[in-house]
């Protein structure tokens, strides 16, 4: 059995890495899927965002279940579902079946992404909470980058379908290991009258939580758009070969992700002020203030090195907000609401964020008649991507507002009841 907190953290971090590798693999091979399945830019945008549909629709369900029942079984089942669906993506031969497979990936990921951070919050002590969350969340850029690196390499050598076949296996193995995890004993406040919709209405009444999530929505819109379209931009506008574009973008992402996540955790621990939630949100606000103008500069670049250099600074700033914003989402609410707070946040950031950004930019690209060919100009794609720096600026405004309010986790505390999770 896996009991030691550090081993639980290691397992959950490994799962998070595989989670993001599987999620972003489709973006690395997206141009080849377009060619194989004869898809337009709007359609490939939906393929890249389809997993969000399963993700945000089921995350509130897993949030409710996670606050009521043991979480390791939910996590293990979710990991198995997304791994099987990843393999199934490689067998698809049309737009509809690809969409179904990617939605299934999202359903599996929803259980894990909703519940894993709440376990880490409980197994860590006050001195290492931000550091442990940083370790967990650094798997996001590393896994995302590996999705581009591995996807580009496998597609170049063996074809795009092989990438999905190979990536699905590790998750299935880790799903079995998850069943050996011993969850921490937790204190949950339970009131039958406050289940379901009433709980989420309670979350919506909390100003600091509401503003934090609103900023997260805007940032997720921007990050999703850049992740989906940076490689096609390098290929069509700046004339890089596809596998080279995947490698360079992946390399930038893994370096800036590691550095940015560590920097954000460090700053959140040391930012002036006694209220650590407000301090973390101020770090998030400054990350957006830095990131927005640099993101715009990247889109004006006339060479691939210029684009990647500016994008690296933007990603460094964005990843600096990962630990403090997720900590704020959990810590602006009482303990008994944390799984549902994460679920509601996931629901919002994907429904109003990256679910729509990639298809919207793709639709604009289609409306200008952009070609899919290398060095074809990508005028519509570039115009659509101008939405992304604006979204980063909006996130900064919300986070600045949230950081100016006291944390309101104490609102309407409910009676305690022991639950073994």
C-alpha cells in the first residue's frame, strides 16, 4: 500500500504528467490529422477542444462525488478511461468518431484533475503546501511539452496514429498503481440540504473565489489558443517544418514551464502581506501584466526565433500563476467545499476558456480562406490570435481585483463530520 505523503505526491504528479501528454498530443499531430481526415481549421479546432466538453460537463459530478466518497477509485477509473480513449483516437477515420474519442478523454481527465489537488492539499503541511503544489503543477508544462515533442517525433517517423497508440499505455499501468494509494483522513462538513446546486450557488456568492475564477477563465482562453495554434503559426506564417516547430515549441514550453512554476511558487510564499491568498493573487495579476504585451509582441514577430523568444517570456509569466491561482481556488473556500470548488473552476475555465478559443480562432482563419500549406501567410490565423493578448490582460484585471479583497473562506461554515476519503 502507498501511505507515505511523498510517494502519494510522486504518483499523482506522474499521473498529471501523463494526463497533459495525452491531452496535448493531438495538437502536435493536428496538421496531419487535418490532411488525413480532410478537416478545416474550425473542425481541427473542435478536435483539439473536444476533450474539454467531457471535461467540464463531468467535473462537477466528480467534485460532488469526491467530497462524499473515497477518491482513489474515482481517480483510477478516470485514468483508465482517458488512456483507453487516447488509444481509440488513433483508430478514428472521420471527424465524428475523433470527436467522440476526445470527449471520452475529457471525461476520464475530469475525475483526476478535480480530485488530485485536494489530496495534495490535505497531505502537505503548512510549510510545504505551495512547494508540493508546485511539484504537482510543474507536470502541466512538462507533460504538455512532451506531448508536442513525442507527438512530433512519432508522427515524423511512424505517422500520426502511432502517437496515440504509444501514449495510452503508461496511464493504464498507473491506474492500477493508484488503487494501492491510502487516502488521508479528512474533515468534511456535510449537510444534506446543501448538496447539489445549492453548494455551487454558495461558491458563486464568494467574491474572492468568483474573481479568481473569472481571471482563470480569461487566462485559460489565451493559453488554450496559443497552445492550439502556435505550431501552425510557425509552420504557415514563419516557415518552419512541422516536426521542427513541434520540437522548438515543446522545448520552450518545458523550460519556461519548469522555471515559471518554480518562480510562481517562490513568489507566492514570499510576496509581502499576511494574507497568503491575496499575496498569491497579486502574483497572478503581475504575471498577466507582464504576459499580455509580450504575447502581442510575439504575434508581430517576423521570424521564428523572434516569435519563440517573445512567447517564452509570455509562457514564463503565465506559468508563474499556476500554483498561486490553484491554491487560491481551494483556499478561498472552506475545506468541505474544496473538491467542488475545483470542479466548478474546471467547469468555468473550460466552458468559457479553451473550449471556445481554438475553434473561434480556427473559424476566423477559415473565413479569410487561409491555406494549410507551409509559408502560406496565415493572415486569418494571425488576426484571430490577437484575441489572446487581450484575454491575458482581462485575467490580470480580475486577479488584481481579487487580490484587493480579503479571502472569504469562512462564509457559512457547516457542522463537522469525519469522513475517511
